[in-house]
C-alpha cells in the first residue's frame, strides 16, 4: 500500500484577514467630487465666481448695483463679449488668436472710411466690413492649415500686419460718427429693459451667442469642432476633414470680429484707429474665465459670456471703488493665472 507525500491542507483554522478595498472602489473624497462636478459642468465655476464678484463689489462700492452702473457694465461687455465669442471657436480647436483687436479695428476703419469719405451707403459699408473680417480670418486660417504654422505665431504676425493696414487706411485719424451713415451707429442706440438701459450692440452679442451655441451643439460642424480640438489625429482617422474645419472656424471667427467692429462704432460713436487694439488680451481672459480649456475640446459659449461679464464687473467694480487702472490690470492678470490653474486641475478628473 502506497502513501502520498503531499501534505494535507487543514480544513479548519483561523480565517484570513479581510482584503482592503481597492483605491478605485473607495468613495471619492469631497475634493474629488468637486473636481468631477466642475469637469462635468463647465459653467458652474464661472457662474459662482461672477456671483461672488458681484456680491463683493456691491459691499465695497454702494453705487455698484445702481441701474445706471449695471447698464454701463453691459455696454462695456458687449464689445469684449463679442470678440470672446469668436476667440472661443479658435481656442476650442486648441488654437489662439492674438489678432482679434487688430481685425476689429481694421474692419471699423474700413466701414468708417467707406461711409464718410467714399460716400458708400451704410448697408454696403457694413457688408464690406463684414467681408473684410472674414477675409482676415481666412488669411490666418490658411497660414495655419496650409503652411502648417502654429496659430500663436501666425496671429502674432498678423496682429502687426492688420494694425499697420489700419494706420495706413485711417492715416492715424479718427472718423467722426457725424460723418458716417446712421446704420453704422445703430448698435449704439439704447433700449430700456426692466429699468436697465441696453444698447442694440449688447442684444446683438446675445444673438450671436445663441447662434454659435446652437451651431456648436446641434450641428455636425459643431461636433467636428469639438472633435478637432480634443484630438486632431483621432478626428482625422474618424473621417473629419480637420483642415476644412479649422479654416471654417477662423473664417467664422473673423466674421464675428467684424460684428464686434460694428458694435464698437456704435459704442464710441466713431471709428478710431487706436480703440480696442489691445482687446485681444481681454477676449482671451474672458474665454479662459468662462471655463473653455486652452488645450481645446472643452468649453461652452454661454461660459464665455459669463467670463466676459466677470472681466467687465472686475474692471468696473475696481474703478467705482477708486482703484488705479494699473491695479485693475493686475487683478485681471491674477484672474487669468488662477483660471488656467483651475483648468489644469479640472482636466485631471478626465484622466
């Protein structure tokens, strides 16, 4: 009779200790929940910042919430908000446009010169100005898609080119509103809504916001814009014509900048070669504060409007509180750094 040398496993004995839950199975901490919530709701953070800013300035400056001051903020936001809407399209595709202000001023000078000096009717001057903005956007888009240059370098160069053309056409002279057709000044007319005086330019900005929001979220073009910004190579492999999408984005952005030029003319009742040239920085600030990622593929149009309101509220509130312009720019710069840092932190939730 043979016996096995294999030791027998005891059937009784102490039970093994419980295996701890894996790190992924543990309930997320409060910070992790906030991170995921801000990633899922891109406009929640900007809306909270806007609310906190309004409350803070209303406590510091008693006149801040006066209807007249609120009207002023909305009028000042109209130009920056419109430029920021066009800037949002480009940043969604992981680009950036530094020529925003130069394109807007160039279009305003073209409209003003045609109306005041060439005797062209207001509607025709407006259409030519809109075509000028789209052409400038197409130039930037062609250099990005065909020559394969980085958007930062392209728009940095075109900023100086368009600004030089602006000075050449205007001869460094301001065109008075009295010399222009009333159609070009229409955006500066005021309508009273609930005790607050709004310009048609502000309402036009909201209309552009609604159109772009619909286009980005309800059309194939909008889905392609997000896909291109999220991952160009993956979008190309899935059948998206990336270069065509990018070219259309720059063209539409240029058209929006031209509408901003129309709003600017109504806002200041003139066409000045120096007005709004540096608005490119405020437009980028509004986009970033509105929750759109500088790395593309993430952001909402409505968030950009909220971001533009944050910029307008901060500048106006600091001015009402008697803070020097130097420190107003300082505060906006701090907001940009904080917004980019917050965006980096929120993106970790996706990974």
